[in-house]
């Protein structure tokens, strides 16, 4: 089944959650379907969903007999334990012959290449592909299609599509995330159920009030985005070079999906048949009346702002299909002495590695960088996304910092989301100036590719989602000298990664890594809404916006100079009680995420960790004496096995 417009293929790609749904959807107007096996996919909540190996094989045979395609999702981050099954599973998938695999974790590409398997690879939306440099690398690696990041607009896709033979797939309908792809770690750190591993508990769909400067705003569900709706924009999708129109909904029932698919199929056929006299809204009323949430075109035509936020049926905290509860607000785990003892035991090794980790710290301004130098921090990262009210590091400041660096190494951080204008600016800055920096803190695969010829050391930030040793080894082959292990990595996975990785690993041990990163600007609420009352707040930064959940927990939202919002943990991440064990496992660097700290707090935290590394036997004592104004300490994902 093929459709073409001006020689360009147009594919309607439909979701199916289990074999019973597949048997109905495959006879709809879809050209292809995507589905997951019982392991390694992004929809792992329900045991009655996904496909056994036998069902996968039968589904492929049925689809191919109808001239349709099957794409199998292998699209979550793989743990160290998962890798033990990966080789056998991938060999089986090659045998049954799907039309492609949809993947997120770079370790899957490496395993496929190392085994010499003939499997077509599509990059998942969770790979967060948002710049041309990344597309170039993926093309070299044999990836044939990119499911673009959800924040990419059609104008940008059109620019990409004319520069490459890569196919582009775009979500056209269904559930969307407020955060950038695979850049939300809160579910993993709060519940031990990672959104990047198919177990998201959707804290973005809780109810929240906003507290800004002691004023409360009634915002109801300020992170809950509307469903994607591109039914009325078929022509724009085709003109942008989108090859595959992807419907979200692997947790939806067949009755809902078949009608939805057929409406989109009919629209595509009608446009191909007569693009001049084309009715964009033929079935718009039916789609609207059967919607689950309200509709938005999301980022297809630019940042939608507050118009993208949904309130229809939000706050139920339930799967629409089953009524089972996703999650309700809970307190972040305090550090518990009994749990610390258990973790120490889990991390224990018979023969410890002779190792003395260095300290790194990410800073938000010039003065903080100088404090880190004064305190003898070995590696200092100048943040690529500076929190307001500070301004980005200027060339003059960078040169001044590096001229004073003493024994410290200085690394220029890059923005987490790097678009084409970002590459242009940094390329000019780095290639036309002697900044005196020792390296770059890189945030995406494209940046590694673009700047690895500069002769600077490249350290991978946690946005790369390095979750296992094979993924780490892949990034080493691309040019990294060190990589930050994912903040969502629990105890056993962290141990395995440290023991097996050829790439030296950095562990974020203190501070507040960004647990939800979004282009959606929550601060806009305070411009369009009137405060309803004055409200107390405990969080120490009195200017930052707070999301207040139904339990009264305060979730700080920092804004950078490009308007991106960075949600931090309420409590401070602190691995001080387990530093000795992490050191014994060979952790190369202990990082302090310090962009939100006042200068004297930063100094106090650095000194505590310097002291701890010099005397790892005293970590518990140092932890007990570590006092400053914060809402408490948590082990984050290390709370979980």
C-alpha cells in the first residue's frame, strides 16, 4: 500500500497495543503500524498489552500479506540487565523481518552493528533529534528515518529534508509531552519508574498552583498539554517533506483508533486526488466530538505558549482505557539511614578500584566560577543555559575565567537543545577565538560531531542519557573522554555501568540536576492571570517560580535566557553517604550541579565534597554536618534497586 504526492511517499503510521487491536487496525486505512514486544519498549505499564514473540511474527506475516509495513519499538533506555537479553532478542527480530526498528538507546545501534544484523533502524522521538548535525551522524550510522523531536516545527523539517536523504516522521495526532524528548527524569527519580524506560508516572499531569514572589496563581494543570491535532494541516505536512504521519495511541482501544485512522487516511487520499479543491475540515467535527483532550498543533507552526495547555479531563490521574491510577503527588524520599546501609551493601565490591575521583561543578555566573577556582575544583563547567537573572557567559568573561584558572580545567557548556543558529554562533565563537578553555560539556550527538576536530576535550552531559556501558562505549567511539551517567540510573544499574564501561563515567552526586526541561514557559501564567492570594513559601530562592502540588510540595522552575524552563528537585540530590562505595567502583568524577546556588552555599558544598574525597571514611560525619538553607536531601534514583 503506497501513496505518493509529487513523487514523495506519504505514509500513515498507526499505533497498536496488542494483537487483538492489531487484527482490527491492520484492516484500517493505515499504511504501516508500530508496536512493541514484551521487552524494550516505551509502553510497559500493562501486562495485557504488547506482543509475544510469536505474535510479532504473525503480525508481520499478516501485514506483509496486505502490503503493509510493521515497525517494532525497541525504544526505551536499556539497563545493564536488559543488555543481557538484547543480543538474543535482536537476532530474533532480524529472523522475523520487521520493516524497521524504532530505537532510542545508542547501545542498540552498537549491538546491531557489532553483530552484523540486517535491521533497518529508525530513531525514536526519544532520541530527541533536533539539529542537522545529529541527522548527519545518524545517517552515517545507517539510520534511515528520524522521528523528529516534538518541539521541531515544520519549517525546520523542510530545511532538513532538502539537505539529506533521511526520511522524516512526525507526530500528527495524540498524547504529547510538555518536556523535550527523553529530557524528563522526574518520574524515574521520584518513583523509580523512568519515562525513558516506558514507565512514566506522568507527574506533568498533576494539578499545580503557581507561587511567584509570594503570590499564588490558580493555574490548575499548567504542565498538561493538549493532544496533537494535525488533521487540518495535511498539505503543510506534505510540503515540509514529512514522509510518515504518526498517530500516537498504543494504549488506546481499537474502536477509537480505527475511526481516527480512517479519517486521516481519507484526508490524505482526498488531498492527493485533488489538492486544489480540498476540504480540510471534512471530519473535523467527528474528531473534535470524540477527542480525549482538547486539540493543539503544538510546535508545528512555532511555540504555542499557554494555548497548548489542556484542562479537559485532566486531574483524573487515570489511564483512559482502564481507569487505573497513574500517580498522585508524593514527597521526594528523604535520605534514610537504613536504606543507605542497604545501598552500601549493594554497591560493595570484593576488590575496590584504586581511584581518587575529581570534583566538577556546573556554575551559573562569573563569580561562582571564580569561587570554584579558589576552592581548587578540578573541573568547572560554565553552564550553556544560564538561569535568569544572570546573563550568558560572555567571551570576555570566559577569557577572564580561563586566565585565572590555576590548576582547574574550564569547560564551556553547550545548550541542551542546539538548533541551527546555536551551531552557527558556537562555531564562530570557538573557531575564531582563543578562549583558553580546556574542553566542552556537550549535550547532543550533533555537537560531538561538529566540534570534535577542535582538539578540545569533550565531556558528555547527562542529557545524552548514558544508561549502560555499551551506550557509554558508543559515545567514547564518537569522541567523548568522559560521560555523565544518567541521573535516573538506580543502584544496581549504576554499579554495573561503572564496572563495565570503557568510557570513564561522571556521577552527579549533589545539587539539583534539571528533572524536566521544556520550551513551555510557565512564567507566562503570571502575566495573564491575577494572583488569588498571598502565599508562604519555603524554597530559598525568593524570585524563582514554584509549582505547588496538591501535597504542598514546592517544585522550583528556573528560566534561562532563551525562555526555556528547567524544573529542579524540591530537595537537594545528595550522594555524600555513598561516596566511598561509588569511588571504589571507579567513578571518575563527582559532579555538583550548582547553577541554583548562592555563592556562599556553593563554597560550602564544594568544601564538604573536597573534604569527603580526602577522607571517604568520614562521609557520614561530613553529611551530618552539611547544613544550609534547602528543603532537605534525597538520593533520587539511587533510592531504588
